[in-house]
C-alpha cells in the first residue's frame, strides 16, 4: 500500500475496482518509461514536480499551440479565480508522485510524464493539426503511451495519419470517449488506432455522461476521481477525461513489466489484446456499446499468461 496520505480515504475504493494494489504488488513501474499527456499543459505541484515525474526535455517545442518550449498551462481556466488545470488533473491520475507520504497516488507509480500543450494560451482552443503535431512529438521523444483526454465529433485525416503512424511504431494511444451521454464516440477515440475509454461509477454501472458506441474498447472509473489542482491543491473531477489516463497508466505498467520479463517491448497490438482480453465483462455478455470489452483490470494484466505473457 502506498504511503500517500489521501490514498486510503479518497482513492482506494475506485482503484481497487481495477485491481491496482494487487498490480503494484507485482510491479511498480519503469522509472525511465515515457508517457505523453496531450492536453492543456502542465503546472508544477508539490505532489508532481518537475524533478520527479514531469519530463521536460530542454530544447524541445513542448507547447505546440503557441510554438514554444514552455508547456505551462496558462489557458483561461487555469488562470481563473478558482483555477483548474485540465492537463494537470489528467496527468495526475497516472503520474502523481506515489509512495511519497503526500497527497495522492498515480496509477503508474513510476515513470516520466511529458506534457504536450495543445491548447492556445489566449482562449484555450485546440486544433486537430496541433494535436497531430503533439502525437508526432510524443513519438519523437520516445513515448510508449500517449493519453488524449480530448475529442470532437468530426474525423480529421491529418490527425488520423499521425495516429496511424504512431501506432505503426508500437506507441499505445488512449483517448476519452466523450462526456455527452449519447451514442457517438468522439474522435480521436473512435479511430481504429486508438483505445477508446468510457467511464463507470463506483458501482460499476456506466456513468450517465459517458458516450457509447461500437468503437468503445474499455471502461474505467471516471466519477469523483481525486486529481491535483493548481497551487498545490487537490480536488475531485468527473469525466471520461479521467478514466482514459487510468487505462493509459495500466498500459504503461504492462509495457514496463513485459519489458522486464521478456527483454523486449510489446507491440501495440499485444498491449491492446492484453487489455481487452483481461477486462472484466460488464453489461451484456461480450463486447457492447456501453462498456466495450469491459473494465480494465490491472491485476489480471500483471499475471495473465494467455493474453499478456504468453
């Protein structure tokens, strides 16, 4: 059990649903594995510092929206009277410092989180071209997993080309299904190159806001999730934006464990088959539009010899 002060009372219930503590018993992550969070940028936090978890390689354009090297989240929401940084919150789910006797635990326990800012500072707007550039940058920086807690209804060929190219280089892409509570998975989650993630509540029923569709792959807890807030704050947030990094974090744990055991990196297809093959079936039997293949199960991922470690 990690020493993080908020873990037992504010995280353990929903993280136990995906078997995370049991997974940590088997493996606590690769400190050198790079995970990219394509979002509104980052903010430093006592529980997620730029000397511990944030990976900010010098001389690199990390703010793709404003074309500079500083991915600090200075979008309007992050500058409001009661600031909320979407990028920090999303990244903290998978990357908050873990076992440090402070705050919350991150799913991956260890690893490098590179924030790639795609939201313009002036108005927070995001373009698919900028997201495509961020995906390409993540691949160039050696990311094994890319989390995309963003989306829109419309398909974009430029972004699709970047996603397919990343997947072909065995980078695992994970994205949020959307929060409109309707039939229709947002793009890029519905791309065949991406793992689409929906949300469930702590009773394992589909969250009312979680979008449905045949492209849905997995679900994870997404309501009332503990996250980091700016100015060293903590709070809760709900949405598929926070279910997605749980799956991305589990994928990163699996990739690191596979490399440790096999001495090689798993292909993106191997990661996908492992995650869906070990998922806990929910809703109608088999794959369905509300739950996909089911709930991601980190504990099964660490031990399965059929889909994960054949």
